[in-house]
C-alpha cells in the first residue's frame, strides 16, 4: 500500500506549496515567498503607523497646551 502524500499549505494564503521551492518563516512554517513578503511589508507598515500616530497625538496636545498657556498669561 502506498501512502498518499499530504500536501503542505502556505499558512498565509492557504494554497499548496512545493517544499522544494517554498520559504520557511520564523516559526518554521512553509510559506510562498510572495505571501511572506506581503505579510512582512504589512506588519512593518502597521508598526510604523502605531509608532507614528501616538507621537502625532502627543505633539498636538503639547502644542495646544502651550497655546493655552500663552493665552492665559496675556
């Protein structure tokens, strides 16, 4: 009896991957190169947004606080 080969799937897109040509991610999972690239790019951009947005909000608060203080001292 021959065993049927279980296909490996890219955990990002869910499609079958060829183990000879696929990439392996940081968790040892098989992924397509393109899928992994998009995942990393999106994660990087998300991190930039998370870092950038709070800084913008803090600056706005500081600027408006300074403006209020100047208005009170006049």
